[in-house]
C-alpha cells in the first residue's frame, strides 16, 4: 500500500454513477504512472467509497477505514464543476497540509480556446478579478518556461482521437511571486473534446526543468529589444503552428488566434513560409494584431535545442515588427 498523496484521472466520468473502471492512477507522489487502472491499485480496500463520494459530489471527503488508515479524497474541478480527477491521501495519520494545487480545463476545437476552471488559472497566480474562463491556446500556456512536448500536444488537440492521452511535465513561472514551478499536464481526448488538468508537483520535491542560461539570455535580450520569441511546431502538411510564446509578444501583437475564425497567430501562407525557411533566415510574415487585423512582421527561424542537439520538430521563431 502506498502512503501520501496520489492522483486519479477521470476525465469522462459519469458523475451520477462513478465506477472504478472510469478511474486511472496517473501520479503516485512524485512518480508518474502510466494510467494505471483501478484494478491494479495500491489503495486500501476502504478507499473506494471515499473516492466515489468525492468524485460524485465534487467535495472533499475523509474517513478512517480499516486498520486505522486515514483516506482523504479531494476532487480536481473542471471548468463547469465536473470532476476531472481526485487527489487521494492515505496514511496512518491525516495530512498536515492541503494537497498540491490542481485545476481542470477543456479544449474547444471549433472555437480554438481552452475553457479553464478558476482553480487552474489560480495555480499560476491569476486572481479572481483577472480570471477569464476562455483563454486562447498560446495565452493559456505562455507562462511556461519549458514545454518540450508541444508537438505531441498539438497532435492530440487537433486529431482528438478518442482515448488518446498526454502526460508530461511543464515548467511554469508564477506571475505574482516569480516562483518557478514544476507541473504535470495530464489530458485525454474523448472524440469531440479534450479534457485535462494541471497538477503542481513542486511541493512534492519535483525539480523544474529550467532553460539553459543562454536560452534565458536570449529571451531577456529579445524582450528588451521589443521582439517576441515563440515556439513553433512543424506539421506534416508542410505548415508550422505557433505552440506557445517563450516571451511576451511584441507590443501590439495578439497572444494567439482570434477565437472561432480558424486562423492561427500567422496566416496560412506565412505558416508555410516559416516552415520552409532555413535556420537563421528572416522571412516576411503577416501576424495577428491585438486589434484583430493583420500586420507585417519579420520572423527569423532558430533551432530549439535539447542540450547540444537541435530538435527535429520544434523551432524558435523570433518575431520583430517594423
């Protein structure tokens, strides 16, 4: 039997009748699990009724079960009050602190936005007064300092094959305190939508994967000069998607697509031009502005490095307005 906090995912839960086969263990303390089914659980036999009640009603539950084991179940809320996961504590004593923060979201392919819970937004320091439930793709992830799995994320968001899953770390900066945090991003496709949640691994001792000093310097210099660095993902059709900003965008540039019109941050023609550009080459593109229009910009394509090796799918795109 495991002690401490663990996490169960239940993205597509029948909240009226939760059953054990709708739950998979994805985290065990700091260890990442491969969507371990409940049948292979390491929970005390008395844990299920506590988990079931927390998931059904969306409220924490705690009981002392067989052999004096304390079981506490704390739901992970989705944006509309659904339960997307459950944080489970089991030990011979009650937890001394609240569980690590977690918050759920859904991805709307038609509108090109993430619909997030306040718990999700608050993890990185967004206050209730600043909270906006619907966030465009890039704005949703642009606080990430390190996000090496953008290609896989783009694939699951845009194919939405039912049952396809994603569980990878992301390094995020807290917008109020500047603390650098290690999160786990966990999501699952259900055919017509994607649901998921973030879970803060920092209190459990997880070490954030920091960019290299040269990458930090590159970002600092770009921001100081009014440029914007973004992470691009090569697509099989020859285009390139801007997956997330590595810095704030240049003044006057939108953080993402305008929801609902099907456009990305740059036009389709600009996307193909960027994908075809050689490393170090500067090309002219049309980029989405904050007023909703398109503006001319220069964009240079740079390698995205893993240690000393360039990534074959990811690129850094350096945008500069005239």
